[in-house]
C-alpha cells in the first residue's frame, strides 16, 4: 500500500511537471515596456469598498496618480461601510475621483458584484472598465501596461494576480503556496490560450472591454457567484472573448495576515464553493491532496519542491522552503474541510458581516485538484 501511494505521488508530480501546461514556471507577465499606441482608449476604474479605512486613502491616491495618456477616471463605491471609508477616499487629491454610495444589497447579489454594478451604471462613455480592490496599490504605469496588452494582443479581459503581502510567519508559509495552488488549478498558459476552455482571472485587478461585458450579459449574469473573478473570466470566454491572466511585478496588496485567522477565513469562505458544495468532491479532493502532497517518495518530493521554486523566488523566499509545501498543503486541506463544515452549518460564504446563501452560487466554474 505504501508503495502504491509513493508511485501515485511520483506519477502525479511527473504529470504536473511535464504535461500540465508548465503552470509552475510562473512566467505569464506583462512586458517590461508597454507597446506605444496611436490612440489610448478611455478607461473608468471601479473600486468596491466595504470597511477599508486602513487602506482606501493610499489606494485612491495611487489610482489618481496613474500616468495614463487617455481619458481616465476613478469611481469608488462605498458599500455600507461603518468605518469612514467614504470620507477617507475623498481625501485623495485628484479631479479624476468620484465616491458613490451603494444602495442596499439587492437579493441574490454578492456585495462586491453589486457595488461594481452600481459603479458601472454611472458610466456613460468608456472603452474599458478597470475593476480593482480597495486594498491594492498600483504603480503609476500599471494602467498603461494593462491597456497596451489588451489592445496589442486583442484581449477582452486582462487580469493580474497582484503581489500579496509575504512578511509574517503565516504569510511566508501560506501565501506562496496559495499562488502556487491557484496556478495549478488554473494554469495561466491554458487560461490565456484561445484553444483552451480553462478560464480564470484574479479579482484584485481586472481590465475589461465594456462592450464585451455588455454583450455577455453583464455582471447580472454572475450576480450570486462568490468566486466572482473566475466566474467573470468564464463568462467572457464562453461568449467568445479572449482573456489573459498573469502575475504582477509591482501591484501589491496591503492586506495583512499576521496571524493564521485571516488566511484561514479567506479559504474557508470559498473553498467548498470551489467544490460545488459536493461531499463526494470534497472527499476525493482531500484524498488527492494527501496522495499528491503528503505521500510522495523523496524523488517526487524533490520535483514538487523544484516546481514550487519559481513562485517562492517571485516572493523573495528561499528555494529550500519548497520542502515545506506539504505542511502548507495540510493546512489548506484543513481549511477546505472547515469550509465544508461552515456550509453544512449554514454559515458558508461569510464575508465582512454578510452571510451569502450557498444556494446563490449554483454553478461550478472551476476545477478541483
């Protein structure tokens, strides 16, 4: 039995190394230099914000400071914040900024998508919409690079997985692993291929052609999805749109996780939804996690560590930490099981004081490990 487990682990990592779209290379990135355009399209950035007092001023200032040659403005949608988020957002210096108040949450909508939709409803003219989160700071050249990529490569959606904070013990252990797992679930080269049905986006930074979103049914088509970023990418790709997803070099999240609790909560909120609320899928996912990450022999473990190395390097971590990946996997497996328990107790999908009805996210637009 031990020999079969070891053989399975070795076979799994051989497949992942050689045949799973080279996901582990972590090489999908925007060009260092943006292609010059004769005409720069108009863009409206929309930022949903709920109780983001700690970060919103810096985020708004960074958006207003974008060095973009085309018409550009920023809309921050305050989603029933109780900490003064809206007032702090208005302190950002810039004529480009508007702060809106979201109406009460409509039935069947998640808060983020409803806030984004509130912003979209006020946009009369724009070639592109830029969805970005209220904890993410972008350097001044970001929008120029995103638009250049979309126009030059004729992409309808361009998304960046921003750099997450990786300083505390728990962040160092779990954040690179999170990025690694995301790339494994949604291999970026496959998502970026027009021939592949795999679709993915990172919700913290999404540039989207407005006319493509409208033609695909708008955000109303995915209004109840908790995993909204990948749902949006699937919606666009299913409608014939072209997408691109890459890793950011400089756009960074200000969100802190000095303890395990915030990271645990992040996974708990969405993991069981990712598995379509299926106990059978949960069982086999946890079994695969154990066989692939916890049971390989030394050779497979070395391959596992080697494939993890580029992601660790991207986060400034030592390659030897790749040998700790099984420990991170064990924690993510526990978080996934806890996500299922929360769903069974009617507490799934909790986020910022809201408890979304699990039945509101019936679709399964993702793959499991």
